[in-house]
C-alpha cells in the first residue's frame, strides 16, 4: 500500500458494560479520556463532541491533548416507514453541520439497534429479512445523504449486526441503489465477519468508495457457535466474541490489503468489549499492533 492510512481509535472499550452492551456513562470524563487515548499510542480519535459542549470547546481540548480527528458516526433510528423520517433527516443534517465545523467531510452512517429488537435477539442471521423494508431504509438513507451533502459531508454506509442493514446482501443492495458521490462505504471487519460476509471480497468490490474502515477483530468460532445456537447479541458478546486487533481469528492485514494502493484514509480501531480487562491496556495493545501491522 503506497498510501499512508491514519490509525485512529473509537474508545468504546471504556464503555463496555457487564451485560455485553455499551454504556457511555462508564467512560472517563472527556479530558481524561482523550489524555488516555494519546498516552496509549493513538494520535487520532473518532469525532464526537461531548454532550453540552460547543465545537470550539471540543477543538480546544483536542489541541491541548495533541489529537486530531477521524470521522464520527450518525445513527439512523428509523426503518424508513415508522413516521419519524423527517426528524431523523433533521438530526442528520445537524450532525453533519457539526462535523463540517470540525473540518470533516466524511461520517459513518448506521442503523439503530436496541436490546428489545428482533435482530438483537437473533443476531447475524438476517432475521425477519424484508426486501420492502430494505427499500424503505434505502430511500431514507438517500434523504439523509442529500441533507448531509448540503452541509458538505458525505455519509458512508455501515452495515452492523443487530440492525436492518446487517448482512452483505443488505449492504450491497443499499450501496448499489445510491451512487458513490452521495454515499460511501464504511466496512466494519468484525460485524461483517460475524454476519457471515466475505469481508475481503466485499471491501475489494467497493474499495473506491471507502474513506475509512472500522478495524475490529473477533473470534469467528464464537460467532459461528452463536449463530448455530441462536444466541442473542449480548450472550454472543459475553461468550468472548470481541478481542483487540491481532488477537482474534480475522486476517486483518489481508482484508485491509483489498483497499486501493493509495488509500490514505482512516483505519479506526474498535474494541466493543476488551478481551484485556483494563481498557487503557486494551488501547495500548491495540495501538502497538496497529502501528506494527500498518506502519506509516
């Protein structure tokens, strides 16, 4: 790879809760968290303005800590036919406006999930698949993309286990319906693998529209057992699905090799539940492995 990817962190290991979910209230306060990220070996962090903060306050803290930003994430909490579409589009525009003020031109876009949802109870199985729902979601994503583009930001589709855009087939349907100029692709190596995708092929087929990647390692053996036994999302996570990059069963360098040779976007580490108990040590181990596997 002749390009120089930027290695970043979405610090969710600090948010992992005892029930196999994520709880943002568990994370250290913003200044401490950003300082820990920098000390762990990362120079780039996912953009996320703390609640109640101005963009200027957040940028000042980043400057003080010595961190730069990678694209953040917007969650679409509608299936495209529940009557909340207008509110979702308005929220997307506001998030894009905030991103633009931070100097960002890309953002991730995924569907919402909740503990009481069908696909969380039956994850990575395309449970209750519905072409009509995918079409409705696609139409809504098109509206979101246009609203964000008006603010100078392009969203990238992020298929995610437990949501209505979960599988490779569903992801391809949305990407093929909306052109790259309006919608990029944000692959998550772990979630796609959990859902049974051929991750390397999927990345290769849409490589030119990928501005960043969520680099997530997992134990494929746990994912397979969970699908076979119809474990819920949290049960699968608690069984040891997620691990720090390089400690699992994915060929991460092989997957990343499918990106264009001049790729200079972001490789963003995500460890949804650290295999190493201490979140700071988890981040340190992740940083060391990433810098070794993808040297600048």
